[in-house]
C-alpha cells in the first residue's frame, strides 16, 4: 500500500513538472482584423522641386556661359552673359543728357532768383547813364498804371511765372534723363542671368557666339538636391490622397521601396486625359552612395490607395504560431 502511494506521488510530480516545462513554451496572442486596401500602382517621373528656364530679355550675342550640363553653381552666380556694349553706349549718352538737364535747371533757378530779388538790375538799363530808364520807372510806368494802360503787378507776376516755368521744364528734362538711365541699367542687369538658388545646369540651348532674340530660351537650371515625383492620377483615386499623406514608391535605380509624401494636388483635372497632376516629395539623400544615382527624368512607380475598392479585413497571426 505504501509502495503504491509512493508510485502515484512520483507520477503526479513528474506530470506537473512536464506541464510546467511545456507551458513555458507557449504564449497568448490576440488575433486582430487588419484593413487591407489594395493599392493601384501608377507610373510617374522624377522631377526637381525647383526648376527655372532662363530666356533672353534683350537681343544680343552670347559672350559667356558659366559651365556645362551637370555643373553646380551657387546662388547669384552669372550663368549666361550677353554682349552689352550697345547698352553701355546708350547709358553714356543718357548720362550726358542728365548733366545737360542739370545745368539747365541750375541756370533757370538762378535766373528766377535774380528776377525775384533784383528785377531792376543795372544790366537791364540802356545807355545814357540810365537816365531814360530811370525816367520810365518814375513817370512812365506809374502814369500808365494810373490810366489803366498797364498793370505793373500783373507784369511782375507774369515774369516770375515765366522763369518758374523754365525751372519746371528743366526739372522735367532732368527726370526724363534719369528715367532713361534707370531703364538702361535694368537692361544691363538683364544681359546677365544669375542663379536664383544653388543648383546645376540641366540643359543648355545656346553656345558662346550665338546671337539670340528676345524671349529665346538660354538654359535650364534646377535644384536637384530636392526631388519630387510627378504622377497623373485618375480622378477617382485622388479621393484617397491628401497633402501630407505618405505612400510607397519604387525607383528604377533603387532596389527597395521608399516612402514619399504628397506635396501638392493640382486643383483641376486635364481636359483630355481626365487626370489630376499630383506631386510627391521624394525623401532620398542625393549625396549618399545609392541616392547619388537618383535624378530628374527617371521612371518611378507610386502606390496610390483605392478607397472605392472597399475595405478588406484580414486576420493576421504570427509565423511562430504556424
């Protein structure tokens, strides 16, 4: 009897130990339903976030181009320069007109000052020791005013007004010369196209020695340090996008997917293709080992969620439970 009790106790102890050992290998996992919405993969193109096209603001000959395609330049660097000899000659002529108008203005001002403070100066008196002139001032003019044949005060005002008009005409000529100088200075600045930001030349349309007309493209300049992906999205898929939303994208030059952010959604759709242009910010370090090969014009694919496809719920369990 005692031996049977010992055997049963030993069996129960071993069974409890085995239960504890196997129980330690298991854990509880809560199975949840996740929303799986199948995305739609759309094709796009990598573009620079900031890009400008320089055009000739005046006709002339190209005398300088800063570099070739791919060369990097800092802000305010002169990228293209046109011949400005003709404009410099016009500016010199306008400056000469300004000096002439300034001299005329000072002379008119001095004559007005003399006429106002010394109208009866001796240089106006005729010969005869000024006696006839003195006789006219004492007798002729007062008698003429008395009988109403003249008005000395009115004549005085007319003289001052005439000299004042000369001042205004000279001042107007001075302003006109100054405005011509300013216009030429603006045209001189337009002969040199400066970089508005740090970037690289991505395409040249002219070479040194070419003669260009006003409005003719010179070169394209872009900031390739900040890139975007431009995609034409179907109107029904735009509902699943908003500014700031992150989606997945794939580039040909990269082996893995990257996360892009919606930066801009155009307000209207294309009338022919009925698509809306959407730009995504591409967060790729262009100075890294892999990112240095990412550039404008490359092919890209963006996964856009399709909200009209409906939500699909799927139960997910860990791989260790299988």
